[in-house]
């Protein structure tokens, strides 16, 4: 009986090792759109009623993150990750069809004392806009969210812009954003 239990345990350990190896091989590939590790990511941003700065705090990967203060007094403060008009910005590829998920903002820290709804919009090269996605940001914690590309009812082979916006909150709302990226399954 003892040998049988021992063999079962060894088989379970072996099976777990095989599953772990398969998981590592099935890890997703990511195309980082903005990591905010240096000031070059500022050229990718357009803002409306948001004060952005790259800071040495609240980073989840690397040493830096983007502090984005969504300011009071505007109906729809927003931050855009924008490709250039020629469609040649390598940081934001126009064709998203190879990707399974758009991990819009992998990590967002809500540095306010309020629950915030953050919306994200997708705009294609014909200026068609879809912004029905939102996430709830709880105060003083990280939130991770993603959107399946197949759920974006636009021509995802011709994308132009990703937008993070909120309704006016009646006060400034500081958020920290890190690692905006597209994710595809490994092949």
C-alpha cells in the first residue's frame, strides 16, 4: 500500500511538472506599446484635461510609470495613445488582427479615495469609434483589465488610437498607468 501511495505521489508530481512546462511554453507574446521607462513614450500621448508625467513610483515592471492626473472642470478628461497620421508608428501597430487580446492597461493604480469608472475607446483609421468598455478602479489598489480584439466591432486591421477616459469626477483624479500592450498567444 505504501508503494502505491508513493507511486501516486510521484506520478502527480511528474504530471504537475509536465503541466508547468506546458504553461511556460503557452505563455502569451506581448507587444509593449508604452512602458513609460523613458520620456520617449510622451511622443505617443495626446491628452485632454490630463496632466501626465513619468515618475519613479508605482511601477509594476521596470522602475517608472506614468502618473496621469485627470483634472476637474472638464466633461471627458482623456489620454490617447496615438499612432501618427501615416500609420507608421511602430509602437502602435495598425493591424491588431494577430492579437487575441488588447491588454489596454495592464496595471492602473487609483491614487484617489474614490471608486472610479475608467472607459476605454478604440478608434480606427476611418475615425469610427467604439467605447463601450469600462473598468471600475477601486481606491488604493491596482486594477488589471483586457479586451478581446474580436469584441471590438471595428476594422481591427486599421486601428488608429486607444483612448482612456472618464466622466468628470468633480475633483482631480490621480492614476498611475504602466505597461500598455497588445497580447497574442504564443505559436
